[in-house]
C-alpha cells in the first residue's frame, strides 16, 4: 500500500472550518442534510450515466445508507454513486472553488453582526456542503472509489488545516462513505430515533431511498405529479422547506400546474414570503429543479423562468424531455423556451388573481418583489401589459384625503386599471410625477393645475417605476406622461366652464417675460406664460419629447457626460409677485431688479425639483435682497 500524502487546506477553508466547528447546537442537524444531499447528487450522476451508457448498469439499487457504530462513536453515510478519484478529492474537498460553500462563506462574512462575528443562524439556509461534517465530527474520513477506477482512496482530516490522502486498495466499494468520528458530546447522532427524525425533517424528498437498519426512512414522494387536490398544505410546506432550506417558513403562495398539451408537464412553484435581495444579499440565483419523468436533470435550471421571476422556487417535470439529456445538451433543448413561456404566463395570471382574491398576500408580494417584477416591463415585450397591470402606485387620490380604495389600509396604492376607472371624460393621458419622497411630491407646484381640474396624478417614488413606465409608453391606449412635460394635454371636459371669466394677464406682463428671458438666456429653452399654475409663481417644464427631470437626474448621476436638457420656465401671470413686477416694469429703472427676481425664481424652481442651483450666485443675490429690504425699514419706533 502506498504512503499517505499530506495536503494543506486553502486559507478560506481553514477559516470556514473554524467557524463550523464552533457552530451553534441547533445548526448541527443540517450537517446530515448536507451529506445526504451530496450522496443523492452523486447517485443522480450515476443514474444519468447508466441511462446513457450500458457499461455502467448493474443490478444494485441506488441508495444512501446510514450506519451508526455505537462503540467506536462513528456515524457512516454511504452511497453507491459515482465516487471520487484522488484528483477529485483534492479538487473538491480541499479548495473552496465550488459553488455552495464559496457563496455561503462570502455571505457569512458580509452578514456579520457588526462586531466582526458572522451570523451563524444563516448556515441552515445556505448550506455549506461537505465541510459541515466538521460541525459533528472531530475527525472525518472519506473512503471512496470512483466508478472509473478499480482501487479506492481514503481522505482524512481533523479539520485543523491539513488533510491526507492514502490509497485504499480494491476492497473499497464504488461510491463514497463519509465516516464521522463524532464529537464526544454528540453521541445522540448514533441514536436511530434521532436519525430517523432528522432525515424525515430535512431529507424526505431526496429522490433515493435513505436506509437505516434495513428500513427506508424517507418518503421520496414526487408530490408534483399527484393531482393538485391530493396534496396537503403540510406536504407543500415540507416540500418548500426542503427546496429552499428555509426550515421555519411557509411559502407566501404556491402554484401547482399540470398540462398534457401542447407540452406535457407537472410543476409546483413557490414564492417565499421575504426577498433576501432586499436584505443586501446578492441576486437570487437558485433556479428551478428540472426533472424528466421524476428524475432530476438539473437542480438549478435558470432557463425555465425569466430573470424578473428569479425569486421563485420549485420543480418542473416533463415527460417530453428525454431521460438521458445532460446538463450540457439541455441548454439547447427546444422544450425549455416553450416551458418558460407557459410558466411565465401562468405566474402572471396567478398574480393577477391573487390581487383580487388575497389582497394581503398580494400586498406583501408587491412590497417584497414588486421592484424585481417591474424590471420585466423592459425585458419581456410580450407580457409588459400584464406586468404593468400588477404595478401599484401612490397618487394624488391615495395620499391624504381622497377616494376610498378597495384595499383600505395603510398601504393604499392604485393600479393603472383603477386609475383609468377614475379618469376624466376624454382623458387621453395617464399623468405621473417622479421623485424620491411622496410627501414632497404631493406639494409640487406642477400639481396645481391637475388638482384644479380634478385629475389624478401617480407618484413614482422608485426610479425603477419611471424606467418601466417610460418603456411601456402607453397603457390601454393612453399615453403615460410625466407632468413636467410640455406634451401634457388636459381633457376639454376639465377646462374651466366659463372661458371668458379667466382674467387677462396684467399689463406689462410681456415686458416682464422679456426681462426674465434676457436674464436666463442660456439656462432655459424659453420663458412663457403658464396655464397650469394657480398659486405658485413659476415652475420648470420639460420641452416636448424630452425625458422627465427625475429620469434625467438619475441618468446624470449614473452616466458620464450626460447633459440635462434645457427646460421651459413658466410664469404664473396672476401670482402676487408677478402682478407687482408688472407694475414695476413701467419704470425702466426697475429692469435689473426684475431680472434678479427672475434669476432667483429660477433657482428656487430648481431647488423644488431637487436640483442644486449655483450656490454662490444664489446666496450673494439673497444677501443683496435682504440688504435692500432692510433699507426700506424704519429705525423709528412708532
Ligand atoms: P457542493 O455540493 O456545493 O458542490 P460540497 O462541499 O458539498 O459542495 O461538495 C464538494 C464536491 O465534492 C461536490 O461538488 C462533489 O463533486 C464532491 N462530493 C461531495 N460528496 C460526494 C459524494 N458523496 N460522492 C461523490 N462526490 C462527492
């Protein structure tokens, strides 16, 4: 027998092993889940080989066996799957390059509680794979033989930083035995009842039998092929927990589908109640389990749902997929785009009915996943109207006093359909205002004209919303338009009834506009009379066809060299200040003062839109105004 060879673990693994061996007691059970899941993956690989090539077939059933050895305090988890070669042992059990552990490690480190210590309660959700063995054991041995070799290997480590590999001869059966030399205080993991309980809790849906003392512990029931009415809530919850590793949780909603034509498939999709992306974890990238006639083909298939539904978990099983399809050939399989199309449609339809049937669940969904879903408007041309129907907004009607909405609670939002049901006669546009805070938006001068006419304006407080609506352009034939655009049209039905009652602009108003124009020459596209204002003195409006200011603001911070387009400065002829300036305009000596007022009004309008004017210019001017005003005041006490 050859000598044993010594190796050192990668630094990250050393750190990880240290964390794991000091892990919390209640996390230790999941180590068993991880090892059984590895065994199942390995059996699955062998099953695919057997389906593809005759030479790997034999009579032995593929299974996982648990063997507790009481006296030696060793628990063995054995499978007769593909096994590992010496090279694979070094590659897979010595580096952290592979998926599960690496991702977990990064998340663990970034999820620290602020004091540098990682949040270990997350171990269960991410799964650390093989290394979790060190949560249970002081020493771990892997005795294995690859299906391609005639002799086996023994890998061994005490988790302190080094491991050894020794040739183990031709007695070693195909597959892998993970031999856990249990920590002294963990003898309970040898108790058959305890093992039974853990397997039932975490590994019931593993698609191979898990044996203990000759009895099968798991049900392995593919509930997705059962008739919908025969699957209980408990079974769904258990299946959800198995798929997601979120052990204490229930799905927010589920969708159980069966179809015979045009494609045959069964599927169950689950939506989690919380969005990890919002908690600062990276993108959800788990994919769905894809099965062919109940046999798992790929456990993280991302080609079955569009990116904007990436947060769903589930399984899709189709008899139209050949059993021997491999991961590599799967990508080009013509069935996948068809399945994707059907599933997407079903999910969007389901969400639409959820909105009416379970308003509370739909609200939670909107809060958690609304912003991911909305990105679909730009990605999925075919379904964009469907997605738009699922969007919910605050508006001039939902904020503060206004119309009672069906969902009468704190999170009052309106759909585009509801908006249209309240639209004015002849209203051809859907009006919106984008910004960052609804409070500030609801006081914006642009709203005056809309309020006066009883027209509803949507408030978009998430930049994604405005991008989405810009891409959508119109909804049910009505153009979506930002209210700071010059393209805004008011429906005739909302015009003030007696046109002649509208007061004329005061004399000299044209002169005031001319002076403003001179003062703001290079900064604005034009200065003109405003029809839209009632109380405010002025506002800035986008020229026809340009993007809304909010969108431009977002772009100017994200795109280098992006220049905001010049806007139109509109002046309300009936505002108090304007009327006074018109009187003063009769005397040419006031020209410079009026120009200064124009400049100040322009700066104020920028501020109201959340844009920053030239600070030095503004402060100098207001200082001058104050000096001038203070000179008109008297020192004599009356
Ligand atoms: P992951 O399963 O996320 O890849 P693990 O740390 O659990 O990470 O396992 C690392 C690799 O070691 C696996 O990808 C697999 O190639 C190999 N491996 C682990 N357990 C077994 C086993 N029982 N039989 C064969 N290969 C295994």
